[in-house]
């Protein structure tokens, strides 16, 4: 059985189920307890689990991330919520220099089973310091796993897998889509970390995206179908480890690829995917790989600038027609 629930509710279910299953799991972050979470993801959790397991923190990301890392090294399984990954920049020392390196620096004596989660990417008119996309920043660090998905069923299953994982996992969500509803199975289930999903089968071009750009890619695929172009849409779901096999197999079938990435174009996830395609599927390509990224500038506040900055169906369709040599 499945029912339609919102992304925020799927994330909450994952945390509640894991906290009921394992008393070593706890949640900490700004406004997660008394206020029920900045985005109401942790609504009602304080009432069930109490202030020792749902912990409000000061506005001090470096401090509470460090407490989480120490707790993980001592046998607990913290979930650290950032109000936005933009604020997590202050905690990068703990995430990158401590959590990611604990296992290797201790010669395998200490794991660091911790989840860092919160929204990444643009969220409307929030301007330059609140609209950055951090998946490639985190994925560039050995020792970290990075999840970035938008479908509620994936979010629940992947977050549960992340909480049970013995390595530090960064979970990137979408602030704009916490209310996005889709079907989520009832009962216990996990989604494996490192496996992409084919959201739409196609034969003419492969569209590769993650997080909310998957929905934009699907919208573009619908429009392309009206013009007789069959687009396959791959939802990465996990950035590190990256499901290279699914990407390459799709491109070998369609012979063309467009990568959609909300991040800036330089040295990002889209660059890594384009490299992998040319390395492993070069002989199958009928056109160069094209990337559709956000503009290579900081995001402005005005709605016209937001629209111009972000990938959208029109930009994707234009890129598809370019790789298909259609005018």
C-alpha cells in the first residue's frame, strides 16, 4: 500500500521510525524542538521523544556540528539539521576536517555515523547568501556520502539508509518542495545509497538531473514528446557514490546526453558526469554532452534575475535540440 504524503512528512517518518528502532539516534539543530522545525519537518517529535533526543541548539553551526561529531565517535547516531546548507558553511571544518576523516585518521578504529541534513539550492527570492547549491562541495570530500533527492519515497528510504550507515552522510533537500506530495509506501523499507532511478524511459536523448531539477527535466521531457523527441530522465538521487553504470547504459542507448544541474557550471556535479560519459561511452555519442547549469554569477534578488539564473524547461529543450541537431 502507498499513500500520497509531502516531502517533509516523509523525512519526518524516516526520523521517527529510526528513533523508535534505535535509541542511539537523536536529532539536534536550530528550532527542531519547540518550534517543530523551521520547515515543520520535526513536527511532534519533541512530544514523543523528549528534550534529550530532540535538541534545540543555539545559532552556532560549528558548535553543534562538533557536538554531533563527538557524539557519533562515542557510539551515538546524531541527525544534525541545518536550517539551510548555506549556514552549514560555518560548520565545514567539522564536516570536512573531522567527520569525513575520522575513519582514516583513526586507522579504522572510529566510525562517524552522523547525518547532516537540510535544504540546499535556491528557494525563491532569498538572494546570494541563501541560494547556493552544495552537493559538489560535499561530494568532493573523500569520506562523505551525499544524497540529494526530491521524491518523498526516495527521501524516506534514503534518509533511513543514511541514519543506519556507519559513515557520515550529507542529505540535501529542497526548501521549495517540502510540500511536494507523491506516493510513499507504508511500512518498513530502505532505498540503497548509490543507486539512480530512471524516471522516464526514452530513446533519443538522456536527461540527467538530481533534486528539484528532476521535476524540471520531466517537464521538459513532456514538451519534447509533443515534438516527437523521446527523452529518458535519470534521477541521480545520490551524488556520492555516483551511479555511473546507470548513466552510461542510458547514454549507450540514446547516444545523446544533457546534464541538468542547479549548481554553478565550473567544477561541479555536471562536469563529473560529462567526464564519465566521454570516458565510458565516447564511441556511442552522436553529439557532445551539453550541460544546463545555473548562471555563473551569484543569484540576485529580483524575480526576473531568479528566472534567468536557474535551469528551466526552455533551456533544457534548447540543449536537447542542439544535441539532436534539430532547428
